[in-house]
């Protein structure tokens, strides 16, 4: 028996039913993401729900399609350690964003209502108007 056949004979073979079940779960979580996006949740909850659904989908993909479910403890330990570091990085980014001073992190769209000043407010009495020879800006209008 060649070496390649011997290794595949020792590995457990799973039928397509397991992958179909994971695919159905991923589709259900995708529909859950769509439905959760249409709900009117409070400011911290829409982010937490989206992250929880995304983490569940990523866990299913890693466990079943990357075969971590069948692997020994070392591979699972590496995966768990990477999850801890991802959670740490996301948590630190959220904490950093929450502790910014108000001008860098406005609480609402109130700052978006302000319009920049128009050109006319910058023209002082006695200055050249737009269109006069020597004025900075658009060339004079031709009639």
C-alpha cells in the first residue's frame, strides 16, 4: 500500500451531510445578518449583534471547512489564541474610539449641518469683485 493511500485510510471520512448542514447554518446566519440590519437597535447593540453573527459564521468555517473540528489540540490552541488576539485588537480599537475628545468623535450628525462660508463673505469692501480684471478666481464672464 503506497504511503498516500495509507494516510487517507486512517483519516475519518465525513459524508456530504455534515457540509450541507454547515452550509444551511451559514445561510441562516446570513439571513440573520440581513434581518438584524433592518432592526432598529440601540447604538452599541447593532455592532455587537453584527460581530456575534460574524464570529459564529467564521467559527463554522474554521471548524468544519478548515477541519479544525477533527484536528488535535495544538491546532485548536493556535486557533483559540488567534481569536483572543483578534478580540483584544477589536476591543482596544473600540476603547480608543470611545475615549476620543468630542471634536474628533462627534456624538451625532449635528456637525454635518454646518456649511462652509460662501465666497461673498470673504470679499471685503474695497476689494475687487469676482470678474474684475486682476481678481483671483474665475475669469470674467463674457457677454
